[in-house]
C-alpha cells in the first residue's frame, strides 16, 4: 500500500492544495489593471501549473518503472489495486492542467492587446477567465474524487489484509489439528504395531520362566515387517519349548531305558529328520560302551570303529 497508493495520494493532495493557491492568483490575474501586473500574475499561475505537471509526471514515472510491482500484479492480480483507474485520474488532471497552461498564456496576450486599445479583446479576456475557472473547478473535483477513490482502495486493501490474516489463522489452526490427528494416529499405530506385540512377548517370556506354556495364547501376527517376523519366530519358539516340555514329561514316565532310547530315536527321525543314527550307552566304569538303539547285527552297522566299544575315550561323541 505504501508503494502503490501513497504516491497517488501524495500527488492528489499536492494538486488539491495548489488549486486553492491557484484560485487566489486567478482572482489577482482577473483584477490586475496594468500590463505588468497581468504578466506577473500570469507567470505565477503558469509556475503553479508547471509544478502540478511535475508532480503528475513524478507519480507516473514511479508507477511504471518498478518491475517487481508488475510481477506482483501479473501473478496475484490484486483486485484492490486499480492502477488503470488511477492513471485515468492522473491523465484527466494533466489534461485540465495543460488546458489551463495554454489558456493562461493566451490570456496574457489578450490582456496586453486590450491594454493597447483593442476594446474587443476585453470580452475575449472574460471568456478565458471563465475557462480557467471551469478548468480549475474540474481539477479540484477530479482531485477530490481521486482521493476518495484512493481511500476506497486503501479500505479494500485493509479488508484484504484482514481476510488474508483470518484465512491464515484458520489454515494454521487446521494444520495444527491435522498434525495432532496424524500424531495421534501415528502414536496409536506404534502402540498397536510395536508396543503391543513387544509387551506380549515380555509377558510370554515371564510365563516361560515359570515353566507354563499355553499354546492357545499365542502372539497375534499383525504385520509382515520386523515386528511381525519377531512375533512369528517367538510363536515357533513357544512351540519348540512346549514340545521339549512334553517330551521331557513323557520320558520321565517311561519305565525302562529301552523305552527312553526308543523315544529318542523316534524324535531323531520324526522331529529332526535324522535317518542314520546310533545310540550308545557308556558303562558305569566310563571305559566301555555298547550300542543300545537300534540294535546292531554286525560291526558294519555300528557306523564307527569297533575299538570304541572297548575304549570309549576314542569316541568323539564321548569326548
């Protein structure tokens, strides 16, 4: 508003103030009796009009040489900045000032002829005075209308600032609300995807430490990321621990070592997929040992050097 409207307002005020000054000098020009007084008053009127022209030229130049202002207008097209109408006011006032300059010059010559004894020139002189008065009145009316127009533009600009500030405020509020909503969703997602499974694992670990395993109460796998993989692996670990616990309890109920060996062999084949295996039993003296499962029929079936049977220290498994 300072760069666009203030120069116009300053020029309009300056022109309006000079119109009051012109009124006094036009009256003095009209009442001048001597040729010298007419010339002096006419020159004063021309000087004031030339200053008006200079002020109008200055505001015109200041409004046309700013590329940033033109760029702003091109990209934003603010409705409050009516440059074209402002220039029309300036050109209208300039036109009236030019007419007054021409009329003042002609008036000086007419009054000089009238003073030289040409009576018809007095009537024409009165016509020029009337023309000057009409032009001055038009300049004053245009200046006042121009100031009112600038005032309306300033008011519109203030309303635009208020509206923009209001929009900006609500946009900031909306962004904050959206950010808080996203934060709440993100927090819930973290709690649901990470905190809940990890807390469930911690509870299961404490349960495993007490020796109680409930396979019906497994951790729910909700995703395919690292947390989901961890939950899946933990559930498999629970299955393994449960199988080991059941296996231990079953072996403890076996009546003979042969039943234990048989159950171990079944676990090797069924759970581990080991088809070729032998179970040896070390004697109480820790020197000899014998195959107990499956029962071998020849030295070839031992899968080891027969010397280990007499000296178990030679067996790497014993070592």
